[in-house]
C-alpha cells in the first residue's frame, strides 16, 4: 500500500499523512513524543514499511529482520487507550493501544502496552506486553 501526502493518515489522527506520520516515515524526522512514534509505527505496519519499523526499534530489542511482505494483514483502526510519560522532556514512556485488523477474513485485535525510550533526543520502541481481555 502507498499513501499520497494528502491522504488521511491511517493512525486515526484525522490529519493528512505528510503532516502526521508521513513526516516521520518519509522524511525521517524524529517523533517528538512516544505516542507520535507509536502512531507512526502503526502506520508503518499499514504500509508494510519494514525499514521504518526497524529504524524506530531500540537496538537492544530489535530483531534482525521482519518479513511483512507476505503478510496478509489488513490494518483497520488504531485506538490509543492511554499514555504515561512519553512527552518531549521525558526519557521513557508507555502507550497502551488497541489495533483492529483483518487476517484471513477474520476480524482480530491486538491490545498492547508498549514501552518507549528516548536516547540522544530520539524516541525508540523498546518492547510491548500483550494485554488479554
């Protein structure tokens, strides 16, 4: 999937892609908050952008590679449940989210509490804990 700069951003912000997650994914600007990085990572999953996902993943927990190209997941909606810390002046943060998706004609959800860390003034995804309902 590709998005034009004027397309609505998939993260649910109601902003144009280039004014929202596109500035991080396409232009490689650093996200100012943990939530902004979380939203851009969700959008990168929508776009199957493995390079950005690896780029935004902390080196201590980052896998060697991802294999999203054969992934038959259709991401539908992101809902931010809560955030803790993760602001511009913080060095760590948490973002709890629910992401709805369609896989093999089945509607599913991921409910995760993600941990983020800021190093050298740049936010990184550290890890996540899947929440069970």
